[in-house]
C-alpha cells in the first residue's frame, strides 16, 4: 500500500567525500521504494549521533548495501510499505532505528524496528529515542546485566547516551555516577537523577567513584572514551564488575595491565549497534516496547533535547556535536 502525493525526488544531506562538517551539503535524489519487510517514512525529524560524525570522517561506513546518507534514527509518518509488511500501516506515526538514510525527507526502515511514537511525544522527541535507547538497553541491561541496587558509572553523562542511561538505570532501581566536563553538565545530570557527578577536569574519577561506593567501586561501567580511561576503569571497577565499551573518543590502542581483570574477576565487553542484524535489533525493539515504552508514555524517562536545527543545517549540527558543549540530543527537523 502506498499513500498518494509521494514526490519523485527529495532533499537529503550528501557526503561530499570525508572530512569536516563542511562535506555535508543538501542535495536532491530520488525517493527510495520499500523492499520486502521495509516501510517508507516521510521524515519529520532525525537525530544526530556520534556514529554520524565518524561516518563523515570515514571511520564508520554503513553496512554493505545500505544507503551512504547519514542518520541512524528518525520519526515520521509511514507513506508506503513493502511486500510482507503486516505489523505497520500507511498513515501510522512511528520512530525507527535505521541503518542509514535519516538525514533526508524520506527514509526506509525495517518494519520490526519501526515503533509507535510514544503517546504525548512530538516528532522531534520521538526521533531522539531510537539510537540512544536501543544502545543503552542492549549495553547496560543486556550485555552489562545491571541489577537493582547496583552502581553504574557512565562516562559522558551529559551526552545523549549518558542522559538516557541515567534515567533508565534510576527507573530500574540502580545508583548512578557520571563523569562530565563542567559544572553545568554536572547539574543537568543530577537533575535527571544521577547520584554523583564527577568533573573529570578537576577530579580523579577513580578516587571519587571509589569514595561514592564506600571503596567497592561501580558494578558496571559504560565507557565511550577508551584510551586513558581503559586502565582507570579496570582500576576502579568493583569485584565481579563489568565494563562495556561502546566507543572511543580517545585511542582504541593502549598498553594496559590486565592482571586486575583476573584478580577482580572482571568482565570486559563491548558492542556496536549498526552492523547487527535486523533480527537482533528486533529483539531489542520488543524489549523496549515492553519495558521502556510505558515509562516514556508515563513521563518517567524521556530524551533530553539540546537544540533543533533545520535539515539543511546538518553541517552546523555536526560542528555543535564536535564542540561537546551540548547536553542531550542534537536534532534535525524537516517539518518545522
């Protein structure tokens, strides 16, 4: 089924090679058609995420066969469905995790990864959910196994991932410490429910989180920094603790003494979301629908929006992200 009025072509953000934000420029291309199991969404808003920046730099290519248009999360209205799609229908408002293609007026999404816009949410709010909530759920709760009463340490607490992790961990009964770069970000994290905010520019997070946990250390560490943090994470983690690596703002190559890994019986793991199969992501989507969507609709948790820019200003959105002054999500809007 297809809605009427779908244009032949659309505005999208093209990558003119790899490099700085200036390589992102608006352009025109044909509107794609959904294949079997896919839906076509008229995009109202899209999220900007660190993986988009890495793709722009040439460090994080889309999966084979996927569009090279950036953008991993969208919200909008379904305007066409491919063969075999029975779960969603034309006219439904959805937010979706996508392989790529979000920086455009129309975007394809796998049907199992298109979830209903939470009740009471604007399109911008809905588009800010998929990438961070999928990432936090699979890494903090599935891989990290965070339990009620345990302590989670989140590096980059004021990021989209960090603000999501704080809220979900608190909603499920855990204590949360975060690292941040300044007092403004610390205050924002504390208002979201974090129990301790550590300024990494003025405080040693290893000593501070040890004091916060009465010497035990955090049970789970969610790290997107890597580099110099790797050895320090191992040093401060609790006995039988878990460390989940989801990014490298610093180098992924370091020299580390792994003896404490054995002595403390630590688990060091990590993951990327984008290359995983639709089947794997669909399992995460079902868990979110069951356990998190009620929290979103009740207002218990929700995305933190730093700013919203027009789609044509994607380059400015990337500049803002690279300055790291934002708190929460940077969003693009096609339908203001």
